[in-house]
């Protein structure tokens, strides 16, 4: 079973925690983006709303990128996302293998 | 691993007064021996009872280490011995790394007697069959380019160009999502096609996980990404036919196929003594 390391370098739990927060924010923003796109595609939004929503999400994304850079946690966030990805990928792989063998 | 005398990796007690490390089972004659270097440079021997032998080595502790290089070295040694056994006796039934029986050679003989039926079933099922591994990889950037030729995606790309900033941001995100979906769809297609073509040549076929590339040699030394990886249990005679089925996959532009084997059937070896 995988677990996620917050303080891989000793005493670095604070930056580990920040990295985790930023990771969660990134995932949240991505989910919001997908929802925005879904609404855009289904024609629920006016062109003005689309523009405003897009600009806001873009600004948040830029903000997150800036935090990552100024705090030097780009690598940690990437690592955390990778850990989450492989957790999910393992599960998907398992389901796929089971399906293929049926 | 439920056999009472058998020690699993999780066993906390690292010291064993006397034990036998088990590499694999084979069909062998009473006087069989094996010239191979075991773990820690020790000699290995073959304990035989009634036509079935186990390749063993005496040990007094389990092999456990925090040092990955050391563990890797042990695994390679383990595999080396199993390979030698395969070359000498035909397809071996490999045991998991660090399978240790508490006791001496006589204990091994008892264990052989106890599990005779299971061992014989497994060995006869595996006889003449080997594990083959197939890995398809591609240049994902090139695949993205080719997938992006699709009319739908081209139109979306054009809308990104023409849009104002906020709208363009969302459209671009949408473009990337769709592109990723198309790439994944193509990956699934390649995989399904591969499985379909190989299925008839294999006795069994498995999707191999992301495990360390001990089998597959060094991966990640180039810019290619994995499309799929399969393990096949196949008769030795099917080796060429499998290779032929792989040719069209290797001929695809930006795509590469790795075909390795014969390996001892690690992925297909049933566990012995587990049913008690």
C-alpha cells in the first residue's frame, strides 16, 4: 500500500504541507475547469460569462504556478500528483486486467 | 504460504537455526545436481523425491534489507539460479523470492511428499511452456500530432486562436482534454488489437503491471511512453509465431515493440502449499 510522504527531507513538514495544499488546490481548479467547459459546451453560459470564468480560472492557475515557483515546491507537487496518479492507475490497471481476462 | 514450516517475508524473526532457501521445483532424477552460484555466493543443490526436485541452498536467516541495491542483487541471483535450473531441467516452477523452509534437506523431502500432487500438476502444466513479455511503446508527442489532425480537433484549435483571453483559456483546456482522450482511445485500440492477435498463440495472457523492470531490461532510456505491457505463457514452439504477430506493431511509425523471453514462468506459477 502506498502512502504519501510529507517530509521526505527531514524537518521539512511545513513545505510538505504547503505542497499538499497546493496539490489539492490544483486538483480543485482542474475540476472547476472541467465543469466550466462542460457548461460552455452545453450552451448554458453566455459569451460574457465564458470569458469571465475563463479569465478567473486562468488567474487562479497562474497564482498557483507562482506560489509553486516562489516556494520551490514544483517538484514536490509533481511528486504528490504522481503518487495520486499511480494509486489511481493501479486501480484502473487492475480493473482492466480483470476485464481482459473475462 | 500457509504451510506451517514455511517462512514468509513478513516473518519478524530473521534468524533461523537451520533452513533451506527454495528457488524452484523441476522434474529431476535422483542424482541430479546443479552447478550454479546461489545467494551470498553459496552453492545450490537439488533435493529430489520421486522424480520431482527442488533447487535449494542452506540458509540461517531470511534475506531482508533496506538497501535496494542489495535486494536487487539478490533478486538477480535468485533469477540466475532459476534460469540455470530451467536450462538444465526444462521449465522450472519458480518460487517467490525469499521462500524459506525451516529445517534441513529431510524437511524438504517431506515437503515434496506433502505437496506432490500440486507440484506435479503445476510442473506438467508448465512443461515446455515459458513466459514471454511484450511491451509496446510509442512517441506520444508524435501520436498527439497525428491524432490532432482530426477535423474536430483542428476546428477547436482554430477557435482557440480566434478567442479572447479567458475564453481561449477554457477552449485550450478543452482541446487538451479531448486530445488526451483521443490518445487514450488509440492506446486502448492498440492494446486490444495486440491482445486479440496474441491470444491464440498463448496458453495464458496477462496484463503486466508497472513492476520494476528486472525482466524487461532498462526502460526509460529514451523518450518513448508505454502503450501496454503483456505477459504470455506460451509453448516454446509459439515463439516465432508471436514474433510474426508483433511485426505490424513494430512497423507502425513512432512505435516500438520489445519482445523478451523465454523467461521462467514467474507470472504464471501457482503457489504451492497454499491450499492447506
